[in-house]
C-alpha cells in the first residue's frame, strides 16, 4: 500500500495502527436523524464511480432550513477563510440520500429529481424518506470534499419550486449543443464552477444521445480542464510577459508559489506532500508529484498531480487571459502538516485564484524570483528545481543563458 494514499484507501479502518482522527472529528458533527427528515439542499448532488456504469448517486442535504450553500461551496469556504474543522462541520451534518442508477437514460423518478437539484442555483427545501437511518461512513478522496452519512433513498419531494438560472435552463434543454460548448457558455455567463460541475455530473449537458451521468470526481477534472483549455487557446497567441512575476497564497496548510516566466506558454505543477499532511500522515519523507505540458498542450491525464493540476491551470489561465499575455508557468505547492483532512480540490482552485488576484512581485531574473519564493517555502527550493522539467527546458534556451551565470 502506498503510504501517501493511506487515508484514502483506509477509509478510517485504522490500517496505520492508530485511531483515525479524521473520522473521530466527523463523528461529532453527525446528525441524529431518523429515516424521515426535511431540510434545504445547498444544493448538492454526488455521483459515485464504483461499479460503473451502475453507480450510487443522490442528493446531499442537512436537517435544517435556510441558506445552506456554505455547506457545499468551496468558493464560500475560502471567502470566509473557514478552517478545516469548520469545513468538516459543514460536511459532517449533511446526509447523502442515495440510490443506484444507470449512467444512461432511464425512467427513474429519483434520478429526475436529483437532476433538477443539480440545476438549482440556490438552496431548495426538500423532504426525504429513507429506507433506513444514515450510517456513520465517510468517503475520502483527492477530488471531492468529504461525502458522508449515506442512507438508501426511498422517496423525495420538493417543498418549494427550485430556482434555476435562465442560462442554465436554456442549455439543459438544448439537446443539440455539445457538452464542452455548453460548459463554456455557462462559464462566460458567470455560473460558478462548482455549479457547472454539478450540472455536468447530473448528465444535463450535451447532445441528447450522448447525455449520461458523470461521476463527480471525473466531472470536476473535466470542467477545470475544459474551461482552462478555452482560455489557453487564446493565451498561446498573446504577447509574452516582459519580466518575471511571482504570486503566492496559502490556505489551511496549502501554500502556493506561482511563477510566471517570460517565454511561450508552458505549464508545470510540482507538489510536495510533506510528512503528517493528509496524504502522507505516516510517511517520514516528502513525496513529490509533478506534471507538465509545453506550448502544444497535453493529450493524457495529469496522473500524478491529478485534479490539483487542472484547478491551478484554470486559475492561472484566467489571469493570463485577463492581462492578455502568455508566459511559462511554474506552480509550486507545499501540502503542509496543517492540511490534515481532505477538503477537495475546490479549495485549491480558490487558493490559486486568490494568489493570482494579489499584487505580483516583479523581478528581472529567475534567480531573484526563486530567492523570493524561498523566503516563504519550508522546503529548500532545490527540492522543486531538481524536479522541474519546465526549468530544465528553459535553461537549454540560448537566450536565457544570462539568468544562470
């Protein structure tokens, strides 16, 4: 078993020989409900990937009414600077009312309601009847925030009319537009990325014959990847930045240094999973994950950094498109011990966005840029430089020889 993935595969079973502190914390927030409850879904749905193409899917909701959107939206968590315990309290109180569904079209009343929830822009009041009480069980992975308290769903109904944005309603009913195009239209209409992910996951975008449920973890990556590619198609033909620009941000133990280097567009993310962080709790060494693409882009999945690669690429692409420039981009992330429970890649997207919205430090040389980064990093900068394909390619360019004298 890979040490750095222990918590994912363990699922709180104590395979490391110690009680699971994540599960212990979540127990304190578990709702005490029967097999019948009502509340406002944030809104949120979840589509699993196990046993594909027959998958668990369902609706998440707490036993409370009102504005529950903060239980679901990474955009709000970052805006309020919620700590890990606060995020866990949000996730721990929601019940995952689920059922088994085919990913393809089928007559299924529960699935119809789930899909309508995915289209909703604001919390919606609902009544749930379960086949049995929720169980204390939580799903941990790198992509999604914690999903827990599953219970088989028997019946569900709306207690009020769902509020759906006009653009969302239009594209959900347009069965001739491709899913990628629909996602891009929603994005340019300022629909939050978190909402686009839910709509795609529910199988509500695309040509009629191609529509199907998309497991949530896949929908997250597909959305970030597609939207960043939309922007990159423009960025590649902008003028290059004239100087080195350095951005940084940190949130709940995730520290980013993002360096823009004069040159044609290329992109690299290097992550350091430090000992005692969530994906390396029992390890003694720092694990390095890295993925890279050049000006021509990449055709395969960023398998090492995974979802964290695409959220960073979207955040940086948003900035470069806004200033109408291109650059070589090096993203460094330290996953520190302070990040001890999984909160999903959505918080990484918002942390990178926060970095790119701050005032950059500007330098005339690569060395100065890296020295500035070192003042905030806990690891030696060489840890990242020695693993960087982007900088290796960069040094080979004759025009850059002066930067390394």
